[in-house]
C-alpha cells in the first residue's frame, strides 16, 4: 500500500474541517421554515459554536477548512468573514444544504454556482473546494471536475488523498475523504423531527476515545487524518473542551502537518502523487 509523501518530511497530515450548516439543512426540509425551535438548533452553530472554535484554532495557530452552504454565507456574512479573516479556508457545501441525490445535473451546477457567487460577494474570492451534502449522483464528481474545482471532500473510499478518475482516467481533481467515524454527527446529532437521525447523544469522552485512537492508526501509517465536525454540535462548551484536548494530544506527536484541504490538494498535485 502506497504511503503518502508529505511536505518537509512530515509524517502525517491533519485537516480539521467544520461544516457551518446553520439553519440550512432544516430549511431544505419541507415546512422547515415553520419550526422555530428546530431552526434555532442550526442558529447555535454560527452564533455560538463558530466563535468558540475560532478561538481554539487561534490559540493553537492552526488553519482549518470551513465548508459553508451558500445560504449560510448569504445569511451569516459577518461570521463567514470572521472565519476567512482568521486565515481559514472556506469551501462550499451546497446552497441550501440540498440532498444532492435529489438534484438534476443542472440543479447541482446551479447550487455550486450560487454558492461560489455568494462567497465572492462576501469574502472576495471563489472557493476551490466543495463538499456536496448527502449522497452523490453518478454525475456529481464529473460536474465538480468540469467546473474546475481543485478538490472534493465527501467520498469515503480512501484515507489518503487521490486523483478522481473520470472515464477511467485520473484527473487533476483531488478527493480528500472524510469518514463517518471521524464525523461528529453519529456521536452528537439528536433531534425529534428535525431531519437529524434520532441517535443517542454520546459523551464527549466517547468521541475523544474514538478520534484519538483513530489518529494513532493514521499516524502510524502516515495518512491524511480528516476530522469533520459541525459548530452546532462540537461547538458546545464541553465538546469544545474535548476538541481542544484532542488537538493538544495530536500536537504531542512529531511530524504533524496541520493543513487546510486546499493546501493538501495542491501538495498532492505538485508532488505528483496518484
Ligand atoms: Zn452539512
């Protein structure tokens, strides 16, 4: 199995990613706008979770990647600007957090285009990365590639970056995969009729145990450890403490390259890895 090569002899890449969904997934559900309490679960993310997470990243001098739906960019412009001004990367994440498997190719293109335009208005440039919400259709990756994105980040088939193959040929579109076990949703999401799966809330310790044990394996094999969390879930006071403890644990290891997804994708292309 090919072991990735990282810059300056680093042993392992670590990408912290945050999906700032805000109210958008609930608004995408039919009748969502008539459920104020459910919507407020989304509000918590940009209002309380993001500032807490930005403070942690600032303390540790880590730059991360925030995937933000176009709707969130348009409705939380100050929060989006705060993220970008702190030096973090913004990627797009659907417009209204659409379930991509329900969209035609034209609708998929339109979601990306509207989100890129929103980002351009609010932060002054077009993001290069995308994490389409939900399941993909057979056309999803081809559309992303044709639109000229640098990377995609929602396929699950590897724990190393790789070049996406279209028509059997490797392209210059890079995939940087998240995984469910490194996603905070299965540990912390909860809600009756909110569109979230009604899973049981786990202790922050359970997530810490799983995420730190998983990190040990990634570190040993020199892979790309990608944490995918949501400010409305991991940005609560106690879970944020756990996130900081996880960062401190990772920092105790030698040869860690904390990077944005954009930096990882550019490195992958530049270093000529498949
Ligand atoms: Zn999302």
